[in-house]
C-alpha cells in the first residue's frame, strides 16, 4: 500500500511514452 507502488502500477498499466 505505497503511493509509489500505485503510481508505478498506473504508469505501467498505461505507458505514455
């Protein structure tokens, strides 16, 4: 339950590159 983990998970789920 870490903000960083959730953020990374969201970014990985929707990679915006």
